């Protein structure tokens, strides 16, 4: 690839005060890529007549005329594209008509509002508008007419690269032509278009993703009535060239002389063996300075501090600062390693007080700031100018979230970035607008939620989940609803004034004590989306399950997140594609997020070999519901074909229980309400031992008269605390099995104790069979995809 020639094209345009290439210049760029055959062109500048011999040098009997103006993007709508018979007279006549008609048409359409407003022409109308449009027309481009081999729906291809704020350079491909946007809205996810971050993919891998689209099936002749066409080689060349070009003219390349903002070819067509572009645009700009990197390794000081100082503690009333102090102490952090910044006090609740930051007797690992927002800029200036601490937790909200606080946020960010230029990198900051951190390994809790409002699970036991979220409220709501989540870390990242989601993922990806990383994201800081997914890919490669919920998927959702996180929500399609390709699991709802998190927490170390599921329940509707839910969100599990040995074992079990005449052995298995605890336990065992079964979902029939499912009952008949009950026996069996087993307790609040006890003993418990099977399908697909990726690295 000749980057010097491409850079010269950008330089020439820049010298003419343009930051986009004309179509013929875009074709010159494509020639430099190799493997792409642009059509022949002649650029006729205004008021310059081209000799007839040169006009006739373009191959073919017909020729395409296109108006050339940096302002006119909807050329066809304005009459700026025509196909004429190739004679000098026809061409000259059509050129003159186009130069006359296009300004009139374009002006009329702008005034009528049928085209998007053009900033350059804002406020103009009538003759003034037409004159401005005419002055911007540079001439007419004559383009070789190229017939397509496939004159049918889906025969045109769009390929583009784009510089996104969150993920850097991305590549997109799909159905091209004038109805591209309609197809994007019509086809379900991944069928019309696919996209990927160019820093994380190759042309070959992108082709594998593209093969799932309708566009590929049409281009390659895989639909009914079409002749098979060998397109893979050309597509790989095209995708590889676009990816290489994107990565060179990328913000991630410090040596890039220019940055490509967007290169789009719409459409490409196949003509013979050649992939030919029929229209294209390219926008570029000069590179910008790259900000100093954050010393993300100091996250270790943040999460595992040996010393903590708090500013903002009231000794006379229970404010946020005092709640934080109480929670830190309650979580076991030693008081001798704590300091309270408060004048006029020597000691409060056994913790030494100092009058100000300058009076600290040692460099602090973690400074917790719980003061009013207007006090934060001065505190940030103090801790960045003096070596007071290694990390800072900013609790205050309202910084950069409203128009009034933007200036304060800008000032804070400047001071933080300046400190990162120091040799030691300065302190790292989490927040602002952070609800706090719970770090069980660090033995502290800085959430400003009182213990009475959110009971905490303290004490040392194995915890394998890290929960990171931009919304602290989202995290504590999950923790309140599902206490068994009990994460090792709960990190409210807030507005990301310094440390970002990408930084946290980068830190957590290598922690051996963490199996599952849960993320609630509303948006990414500039290019941090790319940092995030690159770290996510490493985390997945390390065997971790990464579950992500992204808010702001719709325009309305993006508007709502804007009020909370300074409008940094990004494009959801790009996010979802990049996260899934990196090996993450994207949750489609709050409920599914929690479901997947609970599954991953328990099943991360289980052996998931495939997607063949055995389902059983004593309730017929539940067994049917499991079968009806085997497909969800593009994920699918199969009902396993049971081996004869398993069928016979189950038939014997049913016979022993006197149930042979009431049910038939099949998958899903309806055990019948007459099945007792032992029948459920043994059925799970037999199904899990079947080589054709990869996972088991079991309805535990809490309402059955034959099962013991209550904490206590009148005569003790239904007490689950007695030996032999499902609650007492099944968790031990499930733990001993290599394969995953999911339990379902579908009943009212009377059976909450049963569900909680089973979860406490280490089982994954759902309260409905359909949600259990759907979540399991999504999880299994993710794990199998991750395993396949590990076996076939890029």
C-alpha cells in the first residue's frame, strides 16, 4: 500500500482548504490499496472544455456524469447524476444542463426542507442561495459506466471505515445502494450490516462475520435461483486493505500524518472478477495531540489501600462522610491507618483527625472526598500539586453534569491531566459522582448508603465477581435485590473525570481471584471504548466471563444518560458488535444482566462442552416452557437426545416411585407432581451423567405435595431442613458434577426461603423456567464462542 501517495492526496486537498476528497480523488486513493478496480474518470472543471478525443477515451458506449461540489452530498436527488450515450455532443450538452439545473434543484430542495440543512448555506435563500451553490460547484466528473454482474436486490455492497469517538477506527459492510439506510432498519441485528474495530480484526476474520449477512448470501449466489459466485478472495482483499488503511490513518498511530474521519464506498459491485466502486467519499483531518496516559496501575492503591483519609466527615450529624467512615470501620479497615481531615477535632470514633491536607503525617494511598461540589476544584489542585496521595475517590455529584458545572469539570480535568505528566504520574481519580467502592480484598466500604438501608455481607470468604458501573444506584439495586451476588469489588465509576471503564477492565483482566467482571456502561470517554474492548478480549482469553449492559441504546435512552454522565453515550450497534467479537456477553435487559451474572458466578469453572440441554420438572407447563425457550437473542440450545442407558435408569426410577403409568421418559421430562425429593435429585444425577447432555435445567416443584420445600410446616412434613430434601442434598450433588445444573423455583414469596437457601449453598436458582433456559442459551453460546476463538486465534 502506497501511503505516501495517499498522504499527498490529503495534502493537496488541505492546501485547497478542503478536508474531504472529491470522488475521483477517492478513486485514486483506492488504486493505492490494491485489489480494487476503480472506473476510469475525467474531471471537467467549470468553464474548461475537454477535447473530444479525451472524452472518448473512457471505455464503453455509455458514460456517467456526476456533479462535483464539496457541499452536495445528495447528487442524485438534485439531478447531479446522469447516464448518457458516449458522444462528445451528448456529453457537452448534458454537462451544460447539469451545471445549470443542479443549483436550481438543490436550492429549491433546501428551501423546501426535503434535504438536510447545509451549514454553509444557512440563512440564505432565493438568488443568493442559488449563487452560493453555483460558486461551490467545481465541475463535472465523467465516469466509466460499469454494468454489474448481479442486477438484483442485495447485489450492491457498501464498505466503509470511520473514526468513532469511543472505539477509534471501525469497519462496516453490508447491503449497498440507495436504500442502505432502509435495509439497516429492516434487517434484524447482524443480518444487514456488520461492524468491527479495525485494531482488533483482520480481513479474513471480518469476512467470517460478514458471511452471516444477507449481503454476502446475495453476492455469493447462495440464495435460491442464483448461480454461485466466487467472491471471498476479492472481499478479503478489500476488507484487509480498508483495515490496514484505517489503522495507519488512525488516532492510535502516533506517526499518522492525517486521520481519516470517514471513507465510504457505496456501492461496490462485482463486474467480472473485479470489485468496482461506483461512488465514494472520504473525509480527513490533521492529527491532534494525544493526552498523557493515566497511571492505571495506581488502581491497586485505590482498591487495596494501606492507608485511607476522608475529608467531609461531620462529627455532629450523620452526613455522607460519616456514613462512609462508619462503613469503612465496619468492613474491618484498621483505624490506626485512617485519618479524618477536620479542623478542631483530635479524634472521632477512634480515628485520628488532622486540620487540613497539609497536616497529614504520611502519603495516603486513598483519599475519600465527600464535600460539596464547589470545594472539589481546590482539593484537586492541592493533591495534584503536592504528593499527598496515590488515589482519590470523588463522591460529589453535579460536576460536569449541568451547564453551570461544565467550567468546574474542565478545570478539574486540566489539573488532573497536568499531574499525569509528572514522572510519577500523579494520583489517579475515581469519579466524580461516584457512589463509592466496596473492596472486600481491601477491607473497606465507602458507599454512602447506611447499613440499615443496604445490609452488607461481611467476613472473609471466596468472592469471584467484580462489578463496575457508571451508575452506583444500578449496582446497589442489584445488590439489594440479589444479595447472593456478593461481589468482591463493587466500583461506582461515576463521570470518569479521570479513571475510565477501560482502565478498570485493564486492571481487572489479570486478577486471578476474579472469574466474572460485570459492567454497567452508559458511555465511554474518547477512544476508551477501544481500550475497554481490547482489555475485555484479554480478560475473555484468561477465562473470565465479562457481562455488560449498555444504557443509551435508543435516542431517548441516550438523552437520559446524557443528564447523568455528561452526554458520553455512544453508538449502540458498534458497542454491541465490538463487545461480542471481543468475547463479552451483552445483556439485553436489566433482568437478563442479573440472570447472566448469577449464572457466570457459579458456572465459570464448570465444563461446558456444548449446547445440548436436558430439562425436567414435575409441572407439565414448566417442562413445555423450557422447550419453548430454547432460542433467545440469536442464541440457541438443543434438547439432548437421551441415551438408552439413561432412559432405562429413569424408567426404573419412575417404576420405583410408582409413576410409570403417569409419565413417559423423554426430553423435556415431566416428572409428574407425584415425584418426591429423591426422584428429582436422582433424575438430575442420571441426566447429568448422560454423555449426550451438556447441561441440566430442573424445575424443583415447590408446590408439589410430594416435595419438602418449606422452612417449617405444621407437622414437619414439608420441612426442607430434614435430611434427604432437595435443599439439603441437591446442592452437594450439583457441586460435584462437572456439568452445569440450573434450578428453578417458580412460586410465590412463601418459597423465597427455599430459593435463598439453595442459592446460599451455591446453586444457580431462577424463579421461572423460561428465563432460566433463555439465560443459559446466551451464556453457553458465549462460552463456546470464546473456546472456539481460543483454538483459532486471529
